[in-house]
């Protein structure tokens, strides 16, 4: 199978549209590994950063962050 040559527009579409639908940011890392083979000029770090920001925007709400931090700090303080 021949892998198509992806362009910047493809990477932007995937980062902004598909990545937020992934189960977790770890899946974004896996997608980036695959995409690295589609274009020698693929900027993996830039893609992961953009895709992760899009994922967080869709999947982590401010109220979720407060609960996460409260749980984390209570666990540290109280053992």
C-alpha cells in the first residue's frame, strides 16, 4: 500500500477535528507516529501540541480541572 503525501492542511484538519474525538492524548501520540511517515517535513511536536490543545478544549472542562486538582492535592496532603 502506498501512503499518500499529506500536506499541512491535512495535518491541521486531523489535529483540529479528529484528535478531539480520540479516547486520550496518548492516542494523539500514536497518530503522530503514523503521520510522520506521510511527509518528511511533518513537524511532530507542533502537531501533538495543536492536537492535544484541541483534545483538552473538547474533553476537559474547567469544573473537571478543579475536581482533579482537589483530589490530587488532598491525596498528597492526607496520604
